[in-house]
C-alpha cells in the first residue's frame, strides 16, 4: 500500500477525556473548535494561516475566547484532526484509507494554494496522482471510501478518477500486468493439483479476467460504473465481461448457485440483479444459458421489473439448446397452485421459435441473391436438443399433481414440429403425468397420448407400454402393431394382413384416426386390463425371441417369424381386443406399472394385479 508522510514534528495532540483534544504547548490556546461532540483547544495562528473557512468563521465570531462550530465537516473529528496536525507541522501519514476523507475535509476548510503555498489540498492531489491512482489495489480501496463521502467526493472528481484508473488497468494487455492482484486460484490447474506439468514454479501467463475478483468487493453502484467504463473502452471481449458478471452474482447474491436468493436486503438484491441484467454483453454466448436461467430465477424471486425479466427470457431463448432440465425448473411464487412456472418456460420456447421464424423470413427475402440459409436459422441439431430438453422438463413438472393438462399439452405441442428419432422421453413424460393424475377423463387421456408417435418408441419403451395399465387400449394396440412391423422388417419378411379394425386404427397419424366399425370410440379409449396386457406382453416377448434367433444365424427364422406374427394377429387376445364387447365400468387409475426403465418388464408384468374386466375412465 502506498503512503505519504506530511510534517516532521512529533505528535503533541493529547486527549482529556473522550471528547476533548488539545495541543501540549507553552503558549495558551486561544481558539476552541467544536466538531460534532468533540472540542479541540488549539491556537489561531497555525489554523487560520492555512484555512480560509476558519478565517471567515473567526472574523464573524466575537465571543471571548474564540469558539467555532463546524459540525458538518466531512469525516468528523478524525478528519479535522488530520488537517489540524498538518497546520501544526505534526507528522501525518496519508494512505488509501484516509486520503479521500482528508481531501474532502481539506476542501471543506478551504486549504487551497491561494491561502498558502504547499497547502494540504495540493499535497493530497499530488499523492493521489503520483501514487494512489497508479496502484491497482489502492485505487479500489480509495473508490470504496468515496461512497461514505458523497456528494463531495463526486464533486471533487475523486470517484470518476478512481473509476477511470481501475478501468484503464483492467484493459491493459495481460502481458504488461506486473502488479499484485487477487485471483480465484481454484481456476488454476497448478493450484488445485490438476496440472501434470507443474514443477512447483508459478510461471504462468496472467489470465484475461485477473481483475474480476477485486471488483467483486465493490458495491453494485460502483461496480456498475466501473464495468460500464471498461465496456466503453471496447478492449475486453464479451466473454471476459460475462465472467465478471457471473463472479459478482455468485459473490453478492446468497443462494444464487442454487437458483434462489436466501434472505438479506431484498431491495439491494433487486438492484444487483437489475444491474447485472443491464450490463450483460449484447453478443450471444458471452454467458452460459445456465447462468442466464439462474439470473431469471433470481429476478423472479426479488420481484424485478418486467423489463428485466423479459430481457432474460429473450436472451435465454437465443441459446435454449444449451440449457438443462434442472435449469428450467423455475419455481412459482408462494401462493401459486403449481410448483413450477410453466408460463415462463413457454415464453422462453416462444423466443426460441421466434428466432427461427425471423431468420426464415430474412432468408426468403434474400433468396434471390443468395440460395444458402442464413446463419441465424436454427439447425436441426438445436431443434433436436430443445425437443429432448422439453421432453425431460415435461417429465419433471408432471410430478406436480396440480399441473393442468392444458399446460402440459400446450408446451409439448410447441416442439411437436421438431423432428426427433425417438419419442421415449415424451412417453416417459406422458406416463408420469398419467401416474400422477389418475382422475383425468377419457378425452383428456386420449388428448395427451396423441402427442406421442408410437412408431418412434424404442424396444424398451414398447415393452413398458405393452404392460402399462395407464394407457388407452388404442395406444397399447398401436405399440404392439408397430413392434410387429419392426420385427418383420428385421427378419426380412412382409407384414401380415391386418384385421380391418387395426387398419382403421392405424390409418391416422399418432393414433388420431377414427376407430373401426366393430369398435366404438369409447372402446378404444378405455384402459386395457392387466390380464389383457399380460397376454399381449407374452405374445410380444415370444415374437422378440424369434427375431433374436435370427440374429444368431438360424435358417428357419423368416418362416417362423411370419408364422408367429400371423398367429398373434389371429390369437384370442386380438380377437378379444377387436370384439365389440367391453368398454364398460370405470377405471381405477392404477399406477401399478412402474416408470420407463425403472424395473424389469418381466417382473413388472408378474407383479401386476389381475383384473377380470377392462374399465373405462370416467
């Protein structure tokens, strides 16, 4: 730390009680200066010769002895004592902690060059410019001390000089940084034992964000001004600015890493969140999507304005493919019926879709001069990642028993146009919703199941679906049919003729066709009984066994596979499913079958309680 000593005489100031200070001298004191609750018994000549303020007060005061009141001097008694000691020539040490308060007190007392050459203000200004503002850490300390001395420290340009000094140093080329700084050493491989080439000698290049840690010590208003000055200089990249904002959020917002704010001054937290949002770099990707979502959660928690939240939603939508399911789990405010804020996620997905729509319009407008798609258009990979992300998110929010079906369906339909090879994630979400909402009606059960394409389920998902008592009969039959088609394709044989009822059932996409004439719509929307599911599952297992035998190289596989498929289609199980009976009674909404991948299908089938009748869902 830089310091400067003024004066050479020994300290002759003494204390008489808590609030009385005097100078030990042969000459009797002739002036009393009241500073707040403290009294200073001093001599007029050394004081009045250097202070225009005291000269003026002395000329207007006719009391004997001379008594002056300056209760509003910046820094109070301590700052006045520094100035008084300077007047007496007593040794005074100035440093980063007291230089600002001394400068403000000297300004208040009018200790300018016009009163006496080499006065206190001149000496302090020289110290600031020659030492303090050239030191990285001292500049930060001085800037922190200016806050308690506003607005005078602002008027004297001390705040702006500190900010410019700090911003200038932060923008210096890292190869020229030769001063001491604090850095999070967990980021350094040689400090946490992850650098295999480290030999104990710290000979590393200065990191680009070397300045971030110390700026996190500043209050948000000063931090904001420093970062604005840094951004104005246009030297540092958006990634480095983003790293500074991220570090500040984690340091200043308790609980931020967990996606929440834990206690503290809510107004101060709100101003911090709003400032960070406002300071975010304009370029996409300067901060991670995970950080943006944590910032959105914080904005919701501290009741930030709609502008801040809308800005976050817009930015998150620009890079939604980077998010994780846990990032999207935004809790609602207290008193809300649902656990998670699905509306916020819908707005984010809308922004994601809007980016594609805008880019496509731009591409069409430029089609005459450029055939290629513009870079802004969403790639198939981005769409696929977002589709899988929403599938996982739906599976999580489905655990909320108060989640309305409409919110689930609306969000799922927003990404239904994104082509993806498998629908296992969507099936898992639908199954979870049916499990947690056993009381939904037949039409609602049908509506949610229409979201899924049975042709895109994996073998494991098909095995689970065939024994799933929560699915409507039409879905179970569709799953079994498409698994037969897949088995036939793998064996190289043709798909056997289907009963007309099954043809009609599968004529539409995603199970949305009208039912066969031999079955009413209500028959297809009922839930299959455990007995029927167990029989279907046994037939399917037998069919899969035949297909696996083909992979082992057995010669009679093709004929056996065709025979088994035809036998299955003509079996008693299918005869029962396509009969005009059933579809009566009520379904209990049993959740005895486990979630996809949670248990052995064979064991789950064995443990499923048998029911004598198939029930409809009320």
